[in-house]
């Protein structure tokens, strides 16, 4: 099994290559965001501020809502049920996905159910969630769980099922037991898929968070959006959308950063 251990120089080289590969991409990353803001600004000039506020007007409105603590309070309360729902979804999806990927009986048992539920738009479950959990905190958490879990299960099970059979055979030939093979072969092989599932899940959690606050009782960010729409305050509506975009993007980047730090044996992934 000693041949399967990654040497320290190899890890250092992988990190160096990954860092070198990220530099030009970072410039393009920022450039794409700046270009998008410029396009938004140009398009907004042709419309009334009631219809489409400019990026500067949105920034000013965000600053006003931040100073009044309206936005921080709403975002903090929204994140509470999002984090709880996401954690529950991870606790359900990761073990089920791993078992489905490695045990044929579990796959055959759960795969039809997962695919049937996945085929139904998540918002379609909102009326049932209202019946089962009401309109408030529990219902918002339940919708986050519903919208995250099945996407994550599919990604994790695919990764576990596609683990390199040759590596498993090598581990078996060295006398590794099931737990050792899982720890040294299956777990490292499946980590990139697990992180992909976590990234997919966290974006779905942000989506579910605002969906729950708009379709169920209008609270937090959803209440700000609805009240602003009634007042024709497009700057506030776009401001909330901008916050959601930045939140989703930031959480994805955090997941990618953690993945690069952990999956050091995959320099191509880090690029």
C-alpha cells in the first residue's frame, strides 16, 4: 500500500502548477464580471429607473438598506434556514449517494425513486410542503432540503460508481480490507465528485432559500423583493438579486478553494 501514498515533493509540485494555472484565469474571471456590469449599465441607460436601475443606483440602494440594517437582518435570517436545510441535505445525500454508487442492491432500490422525484420541478412540491410543514421556518427548511438532496445524490452516486476499478484491484492485491480500500482508494477517487455535489447543492440552497421566501410566507429577502416590486423600486429588487448572485458565487468559490487544498493529487482540477 506504500506505493499509493502521494510523496511530499509531488504534492508541492501539484500545488505550484495549480497556482500558476490560476493566475491568468483570475484575470479573465474579473474581466467577465466587469464586462457584465458595463453591459448592464449601457442597457439601463435606455430604460426608466423604475424598469431597470443602473448598477450605480443599485449600489446606492444597497448601501441605504445596509445602513438601515434592513438588508443585514433579512440576509442573516435567510441564511439560518438555508444553512440548516443544506446541512440536512448533505447528511442525507452523501451517504445515500455513496451507497448507491457502490452497492448494486441499494442502487436498484433507490435509483427509480430518486429519478422520479428529480424529474418533478422542485417548486411543484411547495403546495405539499405548505400542507405538511406550514408557511414558516420548518417549511422553508424543508424546501431547501427538497431542492438540494436529489441533485447531490445523483452526482455523488455517479462518482462512487465510476471509481477506477484498477485502483480497487491494486488495493485488493496488496491485501487491503474493505475499510482500507474505502479510505485509500474510494474516498480519494470520490472526493472530486463529492465537492462537485457540494457546489451544486450550495447553489441550489441559495435558490431554494429565496424561492421559499417568495412562494411561502414572504419574509426576509423575499419580503424586501415583494414590497420593492409593489413600490416599483427596481433598484432594491436588483440589489437583492445581486446579493444572491454574490452569495452563490462566493460559496462556490469557497468550495473550490477547499477542494484545491484537499485534492492536491489532482492538479488539473485545481486549474
